[in-house]
């Protein structure tokens, strides 16, 4: 079986070979641009890993993997527009480089390109593949909508937040796993277990992201530490602190009149006082445990699952 790194190399070699039309250039050049910006390619790697668990020919799942990677990048294009983000992976975002209208249209075409990739899978699994992909894509959009709505609400519960990150982040990991399993010829039970593995891993990943935003090493985490605090973002830590801190202390969580350094220091101090990091870690580890439980139940030889354990380690071994 291939290692995750080897599967990543397969994806990297396949992406430049995707044949996009030459014209109109302003429609297709942005797609080539964002698809070439790299990243860890975790989601398409998951597709290939899941397929290879049941079929030694990893190439049978390559089109499904490219569909997932194209869809993921489509969501980034539109997310960047909604967030008014100037950079993506250290480079200009598409809407900054080509304009908002071009970015919207290029993103739309990326969804079409995803379906074109999916249409190439074996006809015998095309129906469940399309059903899985569509449910995944719809869930991601629902999660993004909830995330936007939460920005305007002051009464978001922890349960609502967990459901939002499940939709926005985790269903794509679960869907990638299930797609690969279906293409690889897995039983329905094994495909569903892989979905559960990916989804719970995705929730754990996002919870760890919340923690690292406050407590991570900015050089190794790859993001500005304290960004969520400065934006008053309703993360698990923020919402948990609201439930345990006294009212006079909790005001700092939503304060908008503090300079960034003072705000981050004050909120971090509040988190430390109420052991919020530890509480978030418990929730993260609960989802990680569910992921491992689902992986253990998959009916294949245990040694074949080693790459999945390696993947968990790679995803969660970001610098604290």
C-alpha cells in the first residue's frame, strides 16, 4: 500500500494534467491558479487511501480524488470572497487577482469540473458516488451558512457550534473517505464506518484548530495566533468560557474597544483561569476516540489500517 506522502505525490502529478479549456481565459486561468497553489491535499489523499483499503489499483479512485480536491478549492474561492481575504496559501486570492465577479463564476465552474471528474468513475458505483458527493457538498454549504449566521447571533450554543463544524469541516473528510471506499468496492457497512472515521476526525481537527489559534506556535501553526479572539469568533473555547465565567469577566470575550494585544492577553488569561483549553481538549479527544473506534470496526486486516493511523498523527501533530 502507498504511504500518505506517496498518495500526495500522485495527486500533485495528476492536477497539472487536468485539461481545462483555454478560453475564456479569465474563466479557466483562475482555476488552474488555485489548483496549483498546493496545500497538503489531505482530502484527495483520503479518497485514495480509502479506495486502496479494498482495491490495490489506486488509480481507479483518482478521478474521485480530483473531484473532492476541486470541490474543496471551489469552497475556498467562495469563502475568500465572503471573508474578503487578500491571501490564500501566501498568494493573492482569486477575487483580488481577477475580481469578484470572475471569482464567483470560476468557482461555479469548479463545481461543474468536480462533477465531470465524478462522471468518469465505474458506472456500477456512479449512483452511490453521486449521492455521497451531493450530500457532502450540500452539508458543507449548510455549515458555511450556519457559520455566517452565528456571526450575527449572541446566543449560539456549544451544541450548535459542534453541529456547524461537523457540517462545514467534518462531512468533507467523511465524504472523501466514503467516496474512496465506494469506488474501491467496499461493503456498505465498511463505507459507512469510514465515513464515521473521517467525520469524527474532522470534528477533532477543527477543535484542535480552535485550541491552536490561542495556544499554538505561530511559525509552525501557519496562522496568526489569537486571530479568532480578535475577531470575536464563536469557537468552542469562546462559547465554553461564556458558560463558566461570571458576567463581569465575560464582557472581555465580546469587547470591541480593546487593542488586539490587550484583547488576546485578557481572553487567554480568562481561558487559563477556567481551564478552557483542557475542556476543549477533552471534547477533541472524545471525537478522536470515536474515529479510532470506527476504524477498528472496519472489516479488513489490521495492518492495512496503519496508514490511517499515520494520517491521524499527521493531521493532529501540529505544533502546540
